[in-house]
């Protein structure tokens, strides 16, 4: 692997559909990959395969904190998912605050003429892109 081949996966974990994004090889931009439909076991298996396919350096998982920053029921479900994923991947997993990413993704879709409720897979992928791009932008600021 070359020094500039840095791939990071972004995961917007959901009950029925999970959005996945990947960074470019330089770790600057996020692109949507796919929406995985299925339970946590199905998602873990697919994300594990994608982490190998892209030689992921790390995986960023959207962490759904409550608006006041506290950990609620959805974050606990995500913790369980992260624990299961950690059992099968070798790269670090980073929890990343995902508050309002789905709202922002829905707004973006409506502005482009797409109905979010009729494009569930696309909104999940876009949410993963927004989440991962937020992480990449933060990481770039931290390393300057």
C-alpha cells in the first residue's frame, strides 16, 4: 500500500438500512458506496468485506447522541453494533457524532427534487457521505 492510499469507511447504521461511504485514496473526500439492507449481522458481514476490499485504515460509525449530548436508546443499539463489528475487523472504529446528518441529507435531497421518503437507500448513503466528510474535514483541520 502506498503512503497516500488512505481509505476510511463511513457508516450510517440503521435498523433496516445502513448507508456506507468511502474516502478517496488521499483521505480528502467522501463518496457514497451503497445502502445495506438487513439486520446488524448482515451489515457487519458486509462492512467487514468492504473494509478488506478497500483496505480501510479506519471505520467511522455515526453515533446518534441525543440533542443534549446524552446517550439514549439508539446510541446503545449502535454501541452493540460497534461491538459486533469490532469482533470481525482489524482496523480502529471511531464513533462520530451524527446529530442532524439525516435531517441535512433529507433537506439536500428535497432541494435537488428528490423525495427522501421515496429514496430511503439514497438518504442513508447521503447521510454516510455527510458523516464521513465531516470526519475528514475535522481530521484535516487537526493535522494542520
